[in-house]
């Protein structure tokens, strides 16, 4: 869970939002379980910068997909 917290904080900093807001956004699209924990073995060994870019990109993509499904 330390890795998850680190991912939340890093992504929040990148987007200029609070860690709480980032956590809630990730929770809404199931990013923590569905991406970070699911792919932990692969992503935890990558650079912080690369992991953060992947997570932010994934979050924005998953939010957009979820938004389109609601329409």
C-alpha cells in the first residue's frame, strides 16, 4: 500500500490537485485495484517519472471512457 500511496501523491502533484481528490478520482474508475495493484509486479520497478506518466494517462483515459458510457 506504500507504493499505492506514493502513486496517488505523485499523480496528484503532477495534476496540481490534492492527494484526497486524486484518490477519489482513482477510486471512481477502479484505477488502484484495476491498474496499480493488478500490474504492481511490472510497474513498481519502473522509474517514478514513468509510473506517474502512465498512471495519469490511464486515469484520464479511464475517466473519459467512463464519461462516454454514461451518455
